[in-house]
C-alpha cells in the first residue's frame, strides 16, 4: 500500500472529519473507499469496452439482406 499526500481546503477537511466520525470510520478509510470506487468504475468501463470490441470482431454484421434507405426509415 502506498502513502500519498493531499492538499485539502481546511473547511472541507473539517466536514470530512465530521462525516468520518458520524460513520465510525477515518478520513483515510473514506479516501481509500472513494479511490476504490473510482478504480472499480474504471475497470468496469474498460471491461465493457473490451467486450464490445470483442463482439464487434466476432460478428459478421449481417443485416439479413435488408437494404435500409432514408425513406423507409422515416416512413416518408
């Protein structure tokens, strides 16, 4: 585990300390939880992107012989 140094506005830090105390945790734990959430969202996006690219490579993109045109799509 790495240690980091953050610069935080005094008023923000006081509010975070109060929140941590209310939740029975520490500021460090709140920051770690926030970072873990950010990383998990990033991982989920990356995994979804890889799955989409894999699907795009595996599919033929066959539209079943349909020839779409503007008039048919917009019922003109």
